[in-house]
């Protein structure tokens, strides 16, 4: 089968012809209908420090996808050939303390698709039965593919507790934009996005943001203070992964407010702890999605929200390089790859 | 009357003879029976950067106290001469957004006793009626005086949600020590304290800590990992106010755990945000006490816990210098001053 | 001044000329611009068992209102003549355990306007300064008058935790209808109302309900099961105050769901406790509003929601009898009385 | 093998020689070391209405046990022969909405050991791998057997949120008694038990209750009011399953308090809904245990609490009739049966 493989410890990836995988006991073989490129894939493509320390080559990249079950291995009881599915990308053990207390998404023994084992930028993928999610038949494959990152946005907004609140989001990437739509759908009183790219700010407004400001044109903290009579936003989500954004997020949140830490700044961020203390801010780290509570919530929201404006490019798998390049230049938001074309 | 006054913009303070205050409308005049020295008083005494920026001299220092109502001003309806009282030190406005949503302790217009107005290191103090708390008659004045910082410990432990949890406390100061006792009383499964002073570690154990370790003798993070099969503590309270402790606290808390930020590190602390994110840690700033929810909870706990071992020195007000010196050398834990002697 | 007074221990009320009240210390005299009739007023008018046991006659009725401060008594510091205000109707003591822990709305010593002291169906009313709420100047008096019951709906929906949920509301009275709008605004995924009056069901849909069903035409429990693949609604609010509705509410809520008890059935309701247990339902009693957290939340929502369709009748105070009659026949929803006309 | 079998649709059960079960795919065969009699077993033994409607005969009774894995079927990966285990008795599907949102204990497709399939009153039992729990090797079989009902008590107390609270428990059965110990361990300020049997009240005190009162000798509601200055208990747990207790529980809980509904009254209980509303009580249904969050919590508590006083009788399996008789007369608390003797 064709697959996009990380073959060398350097930037880039290659389209190769490799053997299709076969499902072992408890595993499912899925024919990929659509797969999408995530920020994590960019890190692996660019071969940053995190990728160097974590990825074993050669490995097939990718983890967001939708497809059809082609074959099931032994010991599989709840999935059948022909099922239209996506998958939770965090393969949890189900037996550790964290799995036991309902936090399988931060399982001590987690293995991640496309990071710790072969991924979805290929004609076929094999995943354990327990991470398979059956999609509604009328959900287009491109949307079913991006429901994994959509789940990130849903999980972050749920933990942010936005109902009736004034919400500030830093970051105009895919998750930040999705978060605008989710925050509105889950009852935020106001949603304000801070970003850098004009087209994305427009998209934020189209997705439901009440305001979208360019961090280069105006001081976001001053802006939020103006909108809130000096008080600050009830909830701030840091989804830019930038030191400046994180520090501004702490400035912009009101006393007694919540700051969702979602982005991954590349270096340590110096924080003014007394500010955090005197304001009694709650800084809440958020990663992944609840398995499968978030999937249930996302299923409902997907029936109401139109995520298709986020898909800016649809390409055959063979043109994956173009997709990566556009994303690296921030000229694309979500790129879908079709192995079948 | 006699009062300890901050008179000059430099380290130190003076015992002076000043006019006793008179209660205005809505105010209460209290004759001080016992007053105690807090870390904030040390900052003012030493005249650190925070003190320079906040304190207007001359001003009477001190805010922890117990005493008897001497006289009430006009418009006072719920307090009478002779009442045995302490006081909430955060004078809240009652009218701002934060007061309205039940967070008067972080009121936008807060005024703090001994910081923004004359304090309790004197024979008399005047406070607004609305911050007066009536003490049980059998509570000794020295304990009634330290119920204000005890409230800090209670509030921190309540927000830490310790029932059934393995709890790690950084800091062997008054609040860290009190927190050991409160955590045990509120159902912590294990309480471990990290400190620096042998005598205080012993006191931690006497107050209920299961273990008390010297941060200079052993790596607290390694120690906690050993006790928790590598998982980390469910809850960590940073009550040392030191950069190293804060960073260790983040290392020591388990995935999905809570980190209470209570101490005030003097400089910005560089934090590994991806660690916070991937572990889904909640960093919760905690300051003051709920007004008056924490006072109600503290009243119950005071009937069960013996705080007197924390009072290491009892001095006449005139010997306040000795108290300050002992505290600055960490040779005392809690120093009570008696204006009446 | 003119006032609607309950004068006799029997059904009815009288318009009388009485002395205008004068504000004592800590009190405020308000000239009523608009006042509205609540279900509680109907009980007093009809003189039901509860009214007989609680109301001391003669007493001026009414508690929902908006008006202008005419005069302030001694000891009033935060309200001035000319202020445009409404009032929290639960006059809390501020000193009991429940007030201390942030539950002043269920204060042990509560006194209710129009129930325990003279109310607002008059040209003037006197209330304590501490329950006065300043309205936005652009809020019409008729809306400012019904913000008190609107606060009930907001408080109930906040406690119901509706974001992302499928919500079923029993009762097409004022609060049930308001709750449809609030639930939608605070992120409910679906809102279904069960009522009895066609016109009200239409209004429910206009205010945001996805479905509004007539309890006489269809079995609400069966209907909800159909909509939820047999699971039940995530959240059910009982706002009808009827035994049948309460029992159906327990049937209709899904395992692990929430049932808000808001209505007041006139007799004890036999409940199937094992059903409640096996489904792990949470039945949450809700009354009044948080003072003043709900008022802050309501202020935001009032800037987004149009409540005017709920006002079906506007009358001069002298025609109060007509308003009561229409309400008793359920031919009106909200009736505004204007003392100034 | 020997087994206690419900063979006829009438009171009683029989010791029979039956074929030992064999583990199918995903199943585990366990040799029973100790098994204990639960209230549910009594209902089946007595053949009450619930048993008539639910139990298919013939069926082996029992569900609380500890034992050693004898053999594992195909597809079993995490359990091995020789493992010392107990089991969660709720066999959840893992695929329904409730399992997905973390509420597998109220799974829509739940199957219960000893109720819906053969149980543990036998030499061997077969259970699915996913409900097996590995015990600490030093936990005596009789304690490991009763950790299942202990989990009920832990789950109930966790949901009751007892830390710092005044807690009233109705019911001197096994769970009520265990709940005294758990409430104390998880930080309750006061624990008061209401029961009927003198010996059990003494045991409640031995397990940590501050007071244990006989409902026949004193009015529990009046008693609690006396202890709480008329306010009521912060938290009340109804673990008696009696109508009178449920009604008293609602009377005894303070405004803003929590009432845990755990017992199963045999008939509908008429409830005063306005009381529940005006007091803003939360009535929380509690059943089973979180799978496996409660097991983790219980593991910690078992290392601190001594449950052995609850085991009043230890019998060979062949003398099960004696155990049932003693329990039906309330002459025993917990009866352990040993198939190996």
C-alpha cells in the first residue's frame, strides 16, 4: 500500500510502497477514506526536538482519519467489516490508576497513533478495537477525520466551564478556531479570539466569535480590560503555544477566573506566581479528550456545527508535501489527504 | 495608647505613644487582648519591594488579633461592647462583581488591616462592623489571634480537596504546619511535608504529618515518587514561596492532580507548561479565606485541633523587636504580642 | 398613596388609600414605576393554606418591581435619590450560618417582600439598602420588574448544568417559559417543554424550545424516550408544581441525570425511591436566586434575550383585579401594573 | 462442585452438587476462598417481589467473594492462574452512553453476578476478565470478600462530600456501619448513626461514630436539631431503606444540605417537595461503586481501617442456612461462607 513514512532523522517524509498491516488479536484493519494533518505531524515532519526524542523511524505518520473496517482480527467482538469509523488516538491500557479513575486519556502507559506506532497517512491502518468509534453514516469523511482535533476543542471548552461567561481565546490555529464555535454552542456569553492572520480572524468571526483581534495591531490585554471595565475575562484559553500569549493570558484573566493551558510553548515560561495567587486564578492543563465522554459530546455538537470552512485544502495522499508546505507557511488551516485518489 | 508604628521608609519599626482611634459610623473599637506577627508584617518590617510600593507611612502594623469590643460607633447594630472578637482582615466593599459572586476575599476594592490602614499592634484598633467575628468564649486569646492565618490553611486545604488523597506540602512555615493538621482532619490519606528546619519537621509530625522530610537532605520529588510507585502526589501545596519548591511541586504532582499555589516566590518562576498540559495538572491560586465560610469551617476545626504548639513565643507588645528578630532568623514560629502587659 | 392591600382573611384584595411609608435607618424609599404579579401573589389573593399560615393582614401585596429612589434614610451610603432600581425580595440577615457560607437566599432569618412585610403593589415601597439592585438605564421598567422571576429561571438553569445537555422542562408558566430561553442561551443542546396551553407552547418555541408538547395530547415520558433512544433526558426541570409532573420528571430523567425541583406540588408526592437510587438521579431543590451572583448573570442575559413577549398585559394599578382574574384563568402570562397611571 | 442454588420459586435455597463452570473466551475461572452474604441474597432467599421478577431459576446465588484464579479462557491477557482476586459485580458493556461518560456502574446493559448469572456461593465461579480486581496479598480472604459492599459505603461517602461536615446516617446495617468508619476516615467533623439494635449501635461507636442513637428511644430529628442549634445535619445518608427514615432524613438535613438516597424502601415514599425546594436540598441517588475509581479509593482505606469487627460469623458453605437465618433475624452482621471447609 502507499504510505507517508518518516524514514530519516531529518526534516521531511516520503511516500513509499509498504506492506499493508494485518490485524492481530483484538485489532481492526481500516481502509482510510480521509486523513488529516495535525500540528503534531508538522513537528514530526520538521523533526523538532520533541520528535527527535520520541519518534522511532521508520514509521508511518498521521493519526486523524475516517475509514471503513476492512477486516477484524481474532478476539474482536464489537466491530465488523464495513463499519464506518474513526479512532481515539490515545491507546490506553485500561489497567493503571489513571485509567481506573476515569482519566484514560492521560493513561500511564499510553501509546499514540502516528507517534508511537504506525499511523493513518496510508491506505490502511490497524488499531485496537477498544479505540474504534463508529461514525454517523451521514458524516462526510473529511469531517469525520477532523473530529479528533474537534474533540480537543470540545474537551478544552468543557473544562473551561464557559456557560454565561466572557471567554478569551489565544491562538488562531485549528483548535482555537474550533473552540470559538464550541464555546458559543455551549453557552459562552462572549467569545473573543486573539490571533495573527487576517483570514483566520475572519473565519473566527464566521464560526461565532464576537470579536477577533490581531495581536500585532492591538494589545490584547488592554483590549480585554476595555471590554470588561478593567476586570478581565472570566475564562481564558491559551491555544497559541507562545510564551507571550501565556503571559498575556494570565494578565487578561479576571480574579477568580480560569486559564486553560492547552498550547505547548517551546521553552519554559516565566510566570508571576503572586499574580496567580492574589487573583486566585485556576490554571488548568488540558490535553486529548475524555475517552469516550468527549466523543459523545462531540457527536451531538457535530450535528449542529458546520466545520467544513476549516477544511481549506483537500489533496490526494501523494500530494502530502504540498499540504505540509501550506501548513508550515500557515497558508492552510486543515488539509485533508485522500489515499483513495 | 502604645502602638508599633512603621515610621520611616527603611527597615524597622518603633513603639510609640499615639492617640487611640475613635470608631466612626459603622465602626467598632476593640481593645486588643492578643495580636500575632505574620509574614506580611516581616515584609513591612524589613521594608522589601512590595512594602515600599504599598505601605503609606506612618502606619500602625499588624492584623492578626483577638480582643474585646470597647465601644461601637453610630450605625452599628450587630456588635456590642464586651463582645469577644477577632476580625477578617480583608475589608471588602460588598458591591463589586467579585463580592456579588461570593468572592469578597478578592474584592476589587479590598482594604487590608495593617497594610492599607492602621493595624493591631496597639492597645486598640478600629475595624468596620462587617468584618468582626465573634469568638467562642473559651478560645484563648492567643489561639483566637492566630485563627486568621489558620483560616488561610483551612481555605487552602478545602480548595485542595484532600479527602482520601496523598498530599504533599512544601513549606515548614506557620501555614504549612497548620495545613498538616487541617489536611489530616479533613480526611487526607497521607500527609507529607517538605521543609528545612529540623524542629519544624518534628512539629509537622506532631501535628499529623505522616512524613516530614528535609529538602536539603533528600530530593523531595524522588522521595514522593518512591512513596507513590512513580505516580506522584494527588495534591501538592506550595507554601514555601520559593522558586525551587514551585518547580518541584509541578514535578511531584501526579497526572490529573492539583497544585495549590499559596506561597509568593520573589521572582518570576520559569515553568514547563507542556508538563502541566500533558499531566492535565490544575494549578489553583489560593489567598485569604472565604468570608465567612472559612470562618465557620475553622470554628469547627478549632474545637478539635490544638494549635498551641505553634505558639513558640509570647511577649509584651513592648518587646516586639525580639519577636521580629526571632522570626527573621526562623527561630520562632508564631509570636504573640500582648499590649496589656 | 394608592396600594393593593390584603385586608381580610378571605379571597381578594382591595385598592386603598394608605399612608406612604418613610424610610428608617438603612432603608430606601422607592417610587414604583412598574410592578408585576407573581404566582405567590395569586396564592395570597386566593388565600390558600400557605397564605393563611404565613400572611399577617392588613398587608400591601407584591414584590416584583422597578422604580426610582425617592428618598434614603439614615445610614444609607450606596444608594441615592434618582437611582433606577429593582430589589432582591429575600431580605437576608447576613449573620447566620447560611449567609456566612454564601447561601443568603435561604437565610435562616429571611423576610420576604410582600409576604412578611409591605410589598410593591403601591405607589411607593421601602426596602433595606442591602437588597437594592441598580438597573441599566436602558432596561424598560416592565422588563426590570420581571427580572426578579427571571432570576429564578437563571438560578434554576445554572444549577441544572445544561451546557451540551438534552433538557426537559415541565411547566408552561412564566418561569418554565423563561427557562427555555435561558437554557438555550447557556448552551443546552436540546430544550423540550411540556405544558398544557397551546398559546404558551407556541411562546416556548418562540423563546427557543426545540419542541413543546401538550401533556394532554401525548405522554411526555414516552415522547422523551423516543427522542433519546430510550435513555431519558440529561436534565429535567419540574416547574409545574404538579404531582403528575414530578413523577413523570423522575421517569423521564436518564440514569446519572439531574432533576431540578422548583415547582411546589400542593400535596406530598409519592416517589419511587429505588428508581431514584438505581438511576443515581440527583434531585436538586432550587429556590430564589443567589444574592447577587444570579443578578450579575441575569444582567448579562438580559442584554441578549427579549423577555417582552412574556408580558401579555399592562394595566394601571387600579385595574389589578382584572390582572389577577386573567392570571387565575391562565389567560395571561405576565401582568404589569403601573401605579403611575 | 458444591453450590448454593436457588432451585424453586419459593423461599429457601439448596446445597447441590453441580458441574463446575468452564471459562469461555475473555473469562476467568476462580476458586472461591471466601464468599459473603449480602442483603440482595436475602431478598432472593426470601423470594420477595423483586426476586420473583428478576431471578431465573435454577441459579447459583452470591456475588461477594475473594479467591484464586484457577484457569483463564481464551482472549484473557491481564489475569493469570494463581492471582488473588475479587470482582466488581456489575458486568458492564463498555459501549453504551453511560459507560462512555464514566458511569459504567449504571451501564444500560448491566448484568449482575448472582442475580443475572451464576454467583459465588460455590467452589468456583466464572467472571469476565474485565471485572476482576487483584487484591493485595496480605488482605485476609474474609476482608477481601466484603470489599464489594465496602465499596458501596466508600462510593456513598465520596458522593456525600463529608469533609468538615456534620453527618447523619440512618441505618445500622452493614453499609451504614461501614459508612461510619469511612466518613470519619474521609474527614467528617461529626458522625451520628441512627439505628435499632443496641449491639450495632455499640459497633457504630467502635467504628468511629461520635453518637449512635436508637430510633425507638428518641426522635432522631429532634436529636439532630438539638446537636445543631436547630439547623440540621450538613449531610444525611439514608441507608435503612425505610419510609420513616427517608422522611426523617429530609427533615433532619439542613438547608443547602445533601441527602444520600441509598436504601430501598419497599413502597413509594410520600415526600414534602416544598420542603425540599425551600431548603434547596440535594437528594442524590447512590448505587454500586465507580468502576474502578472506588476500588482504588477502597484499597487505600482498607490499609487503614479494620473491618473485621463486622464479620460476626464464619461458616462452611454447607451451613449457609444458618447464616441466612441469623441474618434474617438480624442476629448477624456479616456472614462469611467458606466453600473449602
